[in-house]
């Protein structure tokens, strides 16, 4: 993206604040005029003092001049203080508001995307966070620079340059001749840094993502004693980032030194020319300081060009990643328009196939029927495609081929909000939000009463444990054990009370007693609902109305438990392996001895 395209993209975000912008522009113009007061006053003072000295006047005759100068300069500083405050305040106000709008727009946009967007390697959470944060920051710095830095400085420079030309054409030409050199050097500086900045962007994203992964994996890291290796990995990322940063600084310092040298050449030439003109009696002695101060006003914005170019390049670099997030139209969840007050939960899958965005084939030729009011179990080894199938039934992904019907209509024809309001999910690992236990349970049904929340907690066998905590339902939910967090997810399900339920290893994190308790609760909530369950626990699937056995993305067997066991196929292998892993023979022997 070029700078003009960025401004075009920012226009809708800046447009609501046009009044503040107009006032900031007015203050900018006013500030450019007041900035020229000092050169005028200095020239007048020097010329007047010189005239007084020529007349051999002393301090008594000069009092009036000192009073005049003092009043003018103080009044100018008071006015300038208010102008600068207004410029910075309104510029910062616009920046903060636009920054907030940009970030919120990106968040709102992300929430509309399907899961395929987040499974892309370029959209890992650390990278997304960096792209949004740095993108909004760099774009709003561009706005801040424009209203607080660029406009005031360049307005000041243009007014000062005009005054120099009006005072003396040749002095103005010297000042004007320096500007193209400055611009050319700044342009070269920006060109050399462009590639480095893109590299810096990637390195910052990788570092941010690596740090997040490190924190999330700290238990595994410590259990395998890999602290040193992970530290070295992060160190390498940090060193690569440091090298790029040092290269950026080195380039900046080199060009800044050259530009400072060019500026001093301009100062020397102006001093020489004005001194010559003073000696030639073409101007007064005060004109020397007058033109030097005016040249300083002309060169001041140019001295800032490297910083402005720096931040403009940041905006150019990070804006691409930021606007890529906003422009990922192919990732927006496609929602139908059909809404339904009550879903039965009759699913029909006809020759359904699906592959993930990275090309991994997950499902192939799936034919399946899930009947309302019944419990359907999905069985298979890890990687068979069971969880993927549930993701398709919920509408998180769209199938690549085939057809999925719900209550006789294509799944894609339903409004996603209407569909998902009718579905409850308990996963193997459920997300617990930062907040209290009550807030996390209420997430299932925000309008529920306190009594309903407590009843849901009791159904999940969680209420008694909560009441034993010092802060009860106000306890931070993320501080609870994995099993307790799983019960919160199950309590959310009870509170939502949906007609369709998907259970993906719902008791994986629970102990044996808790598993039995939750199974009893789930058995109660299953009545008159459509339930699809994935579980490696035999107790969870034995009494299912229909069992589908999956292997490598295909359905290889289907039927009830007894029928599948008699087929002596994949299901029987899984069943026997599960029985052996539980050591059921020993358990039954122990129980039989107790009965005897």
C-alpha cells in the first residue's frame, strides 16, 4: 500500500471527527504565524539597540524598548501556549478515538470469520495480536504526525520561507536550495529501511507468537527439563530482532549526520550572505539574526523528516497486515436467513467430504443419519475425524462436497445465530474466561436468574465445591483445577438447556466418582434431545441408540453396541483394547469376591 491508499482507507475512520480536524487546522495556521514573531522582534531589537548605541543612548532611553519587547514576547508565548496545547490535545484526541475505532473494527471483523481463518499459520494468535496492535498504533501515529507534527512544522516552514523571500530574494533562494537535498536524503533513507522494516514486522510477530506459546507450554517445558533449549530458541529470535533494529538505527544515524551537515552548510551560507549585505549597507545588522532564525523555522520540519518517514514506513508496513485482517472477505462465515424457533435435531449427511485449509484431508464420503431425540456416538482412534465432523454439524466449517441437512433443510440455509442458540457443546478442553465462576456459568444464558445458575451448578455436581471456596461463586474461575473447570463447562450446558447437544470427551478431565456423577446428570439431560457424543469411555457409548465407527475420515461400521461387537471388526478391536486398558478382568474378579 502507498501513503495515498492508506489515507483513503483511514478516511471513514477519520470522517466522524471532521470538526475537531477543522479546528486543529485553524490552530495550525495560527501557530505558523505566531512562530515568526521571534525573528521579527529580534531584528527590530537589534536594529533599535544599534541605533541607540550610535546615538550614545543608555539604559534610561532603552527602558521603553525593553518593556515593549517583554510585553510582546510574553503575550506571544501565552498565545502560543494555548495554540500548542490545542494542537496537541485535539490531535491526540483524534488519534486515540481513531485508534480505538480501528482496533474495535478489527475485533468485530475477526468475530465474523470462520475457524479456517484461525487455523491458517499466518493467523496464529500471537501474530494476529501483533498485527492488530502494531497496525492500529502505526496508523494512528500517522494521523498524530499529520495533525501534531507535519502540518504545524510545514506550515511554519512555508510561512518562514515566504518571509525570507520577501525580505531578500537571494537569502530565500539559499534556504529553498537546501530543501530538495533534505528530501532526497530522506527518500533514500526510507528506501534503505523499507526491506528491514518488513523483516522487523515478521520478527516481532514470530517473537510475540513464540512468547505466547512458551507461556502456554510451560508445564510441558518444565516436565521435560527443556528450559535451556526454549530459552535459547527465544534468544535466537531476540538476537535476529536486535540485529535488524541495530541496522535500522545505524542507517538512521548515518543519514541524520549527513542531513545535519547539509543544514549547517545552509546556516553558514546565510550568515556569509547576510553579513556581506549588511556590510554593503543593503540591510540592517539585525537581518543576520532575522534570517538565521527564519532558516531555523524552515529547516526544523526537515530535521524531523527522518522520524516522520520512520513512522510513515511503519504505517506502510503494518497497515498491510492490519488491512489484510479487515479484507479477509473469503473467511467471513456464510450465514443463511432461515430462522427456526425450535430445532428437532434430525441430521442427514450425504457423501460429505472435507479438507482443512492446509490441505489435510479429514473426511471422505460420509453418509450418516442422526435422529432427533436419540443419542448417537462417534467412535474411532485419534485422528479418525470425529471432532471435525462435529465442527461441520455446528457450522464452524463448511463441507467441501456432499450435503448436510438439518430437519430437512440444508444446514447452510440456517441463520448461524439461530442454529447455534439451539446447540450446546462440551469439549475435551473447554475455554474458561477470565472472571468469576458465576460469570463463566452465566455465559451459557446471560439472562438466567441466580436460582437457575445455582441449579445448573448442582446438576454439574459443582455447587458444593464452590461453596467451600472462600469467595464462593465470585472465585476466579481460571484458578480452579482442570476437573472443576470442566464442570463449569457442563454447568453452562445445563443452564443453556439446548435441544441439540454435542459432547466431545465431556468427562476426560474428571476422576472416576465425578465421571459417574456427571454421567448421571448427562443421562438426565439427554432425554428428548438430540445428542452426539465422542468418548473413549465405554460407559458413555454403550447405551447409545446408534454408534458410528470412524477410521481415517471414513465410516467403516455402524449400528448398536451388541451388533457392532458381533461383527468382529474395528469396533470390537477398540472395545477389547479399552477393556484391557481398564483391566476389567481384575475389576470384575475383585467385585465378584466382594459379592461372595
